[in-house]
């Protein structure tokens, strides 16, 4: 059985899919800061993710998943799929 102390604090994921999701949150709430407040996370965290200044942490992904009312694994799968689609679009161009 895994405990939170065994799970790494960072997870490497492709950022393009996560950026799309953050952009949707920005559109929904009007700003990155408003979206962060709505999810109960530090504004700097979401802003730095949006600007590509830091990698997503598992706790941040959990907050985004909870806000979207989906399990963490579904959010990670969606991010992977969106990133894959974005990469395929770049190759096709």
C-alpha cells in the first residue's frame, strides 16, 4: 500500500495539455488569479504553471481534478491525450 510519503511530490507531464486546461479555467473565471482562488490554491502556483515557470505538483493536480469533479487519474489521462493531440498537430503542419 502506498502512502503519501512514498509518492513523489512531482510528476513529469507534458505541459501543453495542462496549459489548455488552465486556459479553460482562465476563460471560465476571467483570470488566472480568480481561477486559483476558486480552486483554493495559491495564485502564484497557477500563474507559474501557466507561464511554464514550474512543473505541476501532484497536490496541484489534485486540486484541479477536484475542481473539475474528476479523479486524478482521469485528469492526468486528459492532459496526456491533449498533449499528444497538440504534438500531432505540430507534426502535421
